[in-house]
């Protein structure tokens, strides 16, 4: 229930059973709160909340979420208690409490502080008098003398100076954007504190934020440096200095300023500064937003903005709003409710036009605070009118509406302890609060930064905007990097990525070379520079027309969607003053979890960005190796020109294909059907012909001839290439502006297949068209859309990459950021979208280990990626398997291993002779099935398995008789079209889940029946690690099967099949006890590889399924652990909880709550300890047989290990990535000793690296509680 503002409604209710009264206090009298009781009142309804607001409008009250905290004087306690309200006494002597925490304030000795150094952090151990705060700010700014400025913005009522502090970085950086006229002007970040005098913690927070900004800039922190270089920070630590001083001398609970109102003949003093702003000052919301009663705590004043403090601050904000790009973020810090309040406060109808983006950033900030919180703070974000109360004349509404602040918030800090009741905060809480707020502001500033970059892209898409941004430098140096990676056939990688990009040709994922060359030439020197591939091999080594030279390679940066390669070229001698020229090749294969249509497009971007003061020409070519794996294949080509969507410029497109396409045929894993479309803008030059001739011509002249070679031939017969060139005239542009200039050109590469697979569907063998063709039935329409959509695709991909970066850093380290970034495109690169909007499907190729299609035990290790990124894509992967087996085309009673022996032929196994992994595949399917159901079943966005699930329109496809996962309601969101609707949530999600399960329930039950027969003691068979060979009684395999049985009991419960639920739950519980007896070593220290293999051990990665499916309530609900239990490495050292949790794991819409751990905590703890004992140089071996490992299983094991073991595994995998001699895309099977090479089988480029997302998926599972025990 949203609270009414308890302190706003007036006049008082006459004749109330508890008639309020107010006795003015002389101005210089110290107010005593001795004997005051603090009560928490829980209203039963909105009407009661309104009544309470009337009764207590003149008392000290404070709303904390769904309760009202009220301070009652001693002589009114009995009357109050007689009212029969739903109350709880939280403090019986407020005065004594205040004295106990304020009695010994630490002093700050300004005289002893060494000038130029930052103050001692002991400042944040306690509260301080006002004069010491002024000294602290003096020393803070003097430690940052060239980058800070103190200035007065006016006087308070009692004539105190209201100080503002300006912090900034390099004045030469950051002034840009469509509204910026003076390049010295930067966008503004504005923070206020202490508008309400008693909220001392708000000042401490701003001081800590300032300290961290200054310290971070001085120490070279890259994030802080970027923020200060590109923003102007303005901080006002004391909005209300008079009131603050009064709280320290007279009345600790004073809230307002100290301004009298003699004109209305009242003895009451003060105006609420957060009800005195001009915007909607006198609005009349239905439940009151302020009070005209001068004795009320929320008195709004006689006229809008009539307090001297608000007038001074408003003038400052008006000035800042006109600077550069204006106020990007305004925050007014308050206490205490743990809320991020967005506009509006005065009304909920309508909300601001940009509310969706506001809430996205506000929710992200809330999550960042929670992740950093030492006190397990939980924050809620939303419009104040919805989640707190109506408030008129407040700062956030005013700054958004009047001053144009993009993000304008009231940030209610962490609540007081019980004794303080919401009024005072113990000094011991200062440190936890300020630190979590710093984490929150790092998130906020990063998001505002991204928005500014997006504004730049919209402002200048032909300049630096075309450079796909990678916000952080990459720390790991893998041997191979993704360039163009979209599906199994459009998959181009940078070989030898630790060396210069011109040392080898780019390669297909198999390691076979692909023709993809880039050259640069400088007219003033006639130097030609190779940038990508080896096109310089075609150039004459001794030519009178040009000289082959080499640029300085600055290295690669990458994130989840982008790889940037950067080079510098020295200036010609006669232009030495121009400095080096910088060239960046930016490869964008966008991962867009909110837009399945965009993800389905088999295309990627190459933008070339140049920045400098002299001219340069760029050449790019491709050859026929993009359309065939046979060098002697005959190819044909042509050039088409067309309009570009949303632009006055046209497009040029090279179209290349085999002369005779061989549908559904591969050579060396490359498709022998489909067309390559290589597209650029109409102002580039083009030419096709023999590779050596074109490259030599470009080297001589710096351009191409706009000619097409019509002599069709084989790929390597006088190797035909298809090229574009672009000349950048930077010298003239630079001379006009006296600065170096940046320009860009954008290319796209698209591989179009009319049918992507053949699939044995329920209606028979079907040629499956690509999903995108439902929106773009003509190839040229797709090309136009994709090229013109660069800004949107880049924005969506950047949002994902940045969120992933933040999550991975908080979960692990910078190493983990790079590992998941490298894994994301690889996971998606094995897939191809098909079907229709009514029934989307996602087909998968196993890659490298063999060519199987839709391999269940390959989807399974990858599924953490899909749960984190977009669970609907996991549904699209499972659907072909379910449809095929439901149609009766597979004869066995267990789940099939795959849909076809070789992609793209998903023809099934009608003879039932697929690879024999019956327990493996049944367990995998059941675990993924329940995980998918759980991803749909969440009550709020905060609880969603994927944060991207909550973006888009909340359309209920179930009601329209469509498949539960249809894409027919794709719409616009945040100004971008083709955004998916939300995934699951509340009642919609459970209906989706039930509709999905109802047609396949008997199949799930059939697989469970098989597991009942064979999971506890699995006979001789393969598991997913088939390279290790056949083995009976596998401990890890048995555990997976038993967890699968447990998963089906939850599915049955959801489907209201109580008999099945109980039956299979009982079996799973019986089996898990037997499994512990059979599978654990005699000393209880670790799991054995097989029941009868004594002395062996195994990485027990199947524990991950138990945790991610929420079968472990002592993890998913911390209150189930005994309060005094000893914690060792993140685990309870005590026995299993003897009683049910006080707050059981969240029930998914009527499912029976899980109240007991399915697998004991001791198993987790012992395995974690064991992993530390058997760790090797490059990680955790798979089991005791060999020293090789599987990285996907390493990460699943690490996710449920202690924090120290998790960090150890992560660091060792990172070391391996930097040192391995493997020369293929990210291998998941490698030796943990020696050179870290392939152990025999060569596994690489496989989608199973989606398992590297195990940490992130677990942290969002079970409403965000699943990983708590491992922290």
C-alpha cells in the first residue's frame, strides 16, 4: 500500500479522540525529548492513513515505506495507546537515545591538517559541528586547488553564507553536444543536501562523494577521471544551514528553516524547503502535498520560492541549466526510507514523458547500492506519488520541469536503526551508508554518460558517433578476438590477436582464412599502411609510386558486442605540427536482448573512424571465401545501389554468391548457399577485380575506379575481391578550426540465406525461413533497415554491454568483465533465428566438437547466458526439441541428444540411435524447463531473472490465443522501434508458463519416469563430457538426474497436479539421501567420480542446478540460518536448520514453498574446500582422471563455492586466457598445466561458454537471493 503523506493534511480533526496540540518553544530554549516514545504505526487502509495524517500533522512523524514513525510526548502516551492503532513501540526514551549517540562527537582539528592533503577519513566516524564542516570543505578543496572552486550563492535567513562547491577535471575536455555553444561548458551534475535540518547523514554523504571524486581523480582512477573531465559537478552540502545549527544547539529533531512569518500572526517558525519550490507549489493532489499551516512540519510558505535559501538555489540552478548540455543529473539527498524517488510528487497523471528511462536508471542505481551494501539495504525506485506520498513544491519536480534536469531525484538514504525510529541515525552507520551511496552514484554517472554519448551519436552520426564505444580498457589478451560474429556461417575472427592485426588474415571460426583486408594511404607521403589482414602481400615491395609502411598498433578493446582496433600513423614531415593520425576499426555485432528482431538479423557493422590533421584514404575489400569453404568454387557478383533508410544518401552493396548454391550443404563447416552483401554509403568509391591489381591501384592513387569486373570465376582464380575506398579530407577541415578533425564511414556485412535449416517439425521436414524475413520479405529492405539502424542497434548493444560490465565487475573482477564479454558473441554465434513472429525458433550448431544440431547437453551449459540475457531465447532453443518429440518422431522414452547429426539438417533420429546420454539429456531438459518457468514467474522487475525481461510493453499474448512466446506485440520503447514485449511477470508469467507446459506435460513426466528408473544408479553410459568416455555410476550424472526429478515435482505443482508433485518430490528426497551415501567419499570430504571409484574425485558442477532452481532455502532466504551460526568462507558451519525458515523462499504463484535444503550446505562447503586443494596453475581440473578442465563447468562450480575459491578459479582462468597457446576462439576444454593447450580433442568457438555467465545468473535467481551464501 502506498502511504499517504502523514504530515501534510490539515486542518486538524475537531473532537478527535487524540486531539493534537502545539506549544511553541522559545527560540533559544533547548528542546528535551526525554521520555518520548517512538512508535511505528501500520495503517490498515488509505482512509486510515489520511486520518492519521490529520491527527499527527504537527507531531514529529516520518514515513518509512509502509509504516509511519511518530514521536509521542510523555504526557500523551497513555492517550495515544488508548486509540487502539496497529502500533509497535521501538523506543521508550528518544532523549536518552539521542544523548547516547551524540554525546561524544569527534573533533576535526583544522589547524593540524597539512595543506594540500586530503582530510583524514576518520572524519566519517562521527557527526560534526557546522564550523567543522566548513573547515573540512576548506581542506577538501585545497587538496584539489586547480580543479575546485568554492563560491557563495546567497545568504540564509539568519545571514549564514550558503556555499556551493564546483569540482571539475580537464577544462579542455568534455564540452560537446547539440546544445553546447561554448566548448568550455560541460554538462552539469548537481547535488543538494540538508534541506531538512535533522538529516545530518545527507551532508556526510555529499562530503564522501566529493572526497571520492577528488581522490579518484588525483590517483588516476579512469572512471572518475572521465566523469570529472566531462562533467561539471556542483555540490551544495547545506541547503538549510540555520536549521542544521539549530539541531545541534536546541532541537535535534528540527526539520524546517528558521524563517518567522510575522505577517500571519503566528509564533511558529520555519518553512519546509522541500515544499517551497515554485513548480506546482499550490497543486492540490487528492491526498494533500503540503500544508498551509505554519506550525505543520511540511509548511510550504506564503508564496512559491519565498524562502531566501530556495531563492538562492533556484538562481544557481537556472544558470546551470543553460550551461552546455544542461543539468544531466540532480539529486536531493534525504533520510530515511531507502527510496529513489523520481518525478512527479504532485501528481501521477500523467507521469513525465521520459519516465521509462528515468526508472531504468533509478532502478539500476538502487541495485548498485544494494550490491555494495554492508547492511543488506534494499532500495525501491519509482515516482514519489506512487511509492511514497504526494508532495507539492518539491525539488525533484521543480528541477525536471523548470530546469530540464534529465534525471531529477530525491534519494532517501538508508533508514535509522529501530531506536532512532526514522529521526536520527547512529554515527556507526555513517560508513556503511556513504560507501553504498558512492557505488550507487558510480552507476548513475555511468548511465548519464551513456545518454550523453547517445546524444552525440544523434548529433553527429557521420563523425565520432560511428565509433562503437567500448567504455573500459580490456585487461585480458586472448589469442583470438571476435570481429564479425552473428551465426554459424557469419563468423569472422581476428587471428593472432596478441600481435598486429596485419600479421595474418582474419579467419572463420574453424581457423580457415577469410579474405578481409583494410589498407590506409597518406597522400602527403605516399605511404601505404596495412591495418587488417595481409593485403600488403599484393603490393610491390619496391615501387616508385608508394612505400609500404606499418602503423603503430595501439591494441584492441572489446566488450560484449564490439571489438575496436586502434592505430596511429605519424604526420608527414611538412605537417609535423598536426600530430599523429588515429584510426580505429570498430566491429559491432550487436547483442540486443530487448530486440529479438535485431538479434535475428545476420549482419554486423564495421565503422572506420579517423582523427587527425592530415588527409588519409581507406580501402576495404572482401573475397569469395565468405560464401564457400572451397577455394575452387565458382562465384558471381554484382553491385546494386539503393536509398538508405532515414538518410538523403544512398547505399552501394556488393552481392556475392556461389554460381550454383548447394542448399543445406557445408564445406569445412562453411555454408555452400547464401549471399554476402557488403554495403557502404553512396559517396564511397567501388571496384571489383583481381585482388593484386585493386590493391596496387589504391596504393598508387588512393582511390578506386567505380568499375565492376564481370568475369565470373572461382574464388582463387585471379582472386576477385569486392572493394570500397573512402577519402578523408582532414587537412582542410583542421586548418579551418585549428584543431584536428574526426570523420567516419560505416560499412555493413550481411549473409542472407533464404532457408536457414531444414527441420523435422510436427508437419514434416520443413525448409525454415529466417525469422527476420517476416518483417522484411525483400533482401534490399533488410539491408536498408540494418544500415540505417546503426545508432539504435549500437545504443541497445551498449546498454547491454555496460550493464554486463557493471554486473560482472561487482560479481567478480575486471577479469570477469573481460571473460563474459568474450563469451557473449561466441554463445550467440552458434545460433540462427527462424520461425515466424507467432512461433519463433532458435536453431543451434554444436560447433567444433561435432556438427550436431540442437544438442541438449550443449544448450544446457550455455543456458546461464540465456537466462541472464534473454530467457525467451532459451525458450526458442527448447521449442524445436519439444515439438519434434511430441510429434512422435523419436522412439525412445528418454530425451533425445540432438535434432540431427549435422547442422543445418535437423532431420531427427527416427531410429533412436543418437548419442547415448539418457540421464544427461533428461536431467538437462527438466532443469532448463523449470529454470525457464522460474524466469517467467516474478512479482516485480527487481525479482526478474533477467533485467531485460521487464523492458517493453506488458502485452499478454496468452489472451490472444497465440503461442505464449510470440513476438507479435513487438513495439516501440524509448523512441526505438521493434522492441520485444515484457517476458513473464506476475499473472502474465504464470499463464505463459502454464500454457507452455500444458501441451507437453506428459513428455516432461515421461522423462522424469525414466530418471526414476535410472538416475540413482546410472548404468554404463555417456554424460555431457563424452570425450572422457563411458562410465557407470557417475556421481555427478546421478545428481543431475535427481535434481531433474525434483524439478519435475515443481513443474507438477505449478500445473496443479498435486499427486504427481508429491510422488516425485518424495522420490527425489529419498534419492538424494541415498546419493549422499553412495557418492561422497568415506571421510565426507568430497564427491567421488563414480560410486565405486574410491580415491577419485570430481568437480560437482551439478550443484549449480540445485542453487539456481531455488532448492536451497538457506541460500535463497538468509533468515533460515541460525543467527549465531559460525560462517566459514561464506557457509554456515552448523548443521542444517532444524526448523522451517521464518520467511520461506518465494512461492511462484501458489507452488508449495520450499522450506528445507534439498542438498545439505555441508556438501557445498566440502566441495568448495576440496577445490582449493586440487587447484592447478590454470584452474580446476574436471576430475581426478586428467589435468584438463571444462571452463563452463569451472564457472558453475565456482558460482556455488566460497568467495575465495571463486576468486581463485576466476584469476587462474584469466591467467590461462593470457598465456594459452591455443589458437582458436575461446576453447572450453584445455590443459590446466603446461602451456594450457588443447588436451587432445579440439573444442573451440562453442556456445557452451555461456556457462561463464553462471555467477551472474545465480545472483539474479530466486528473486536475487540465490548467491547470498557464497558472498
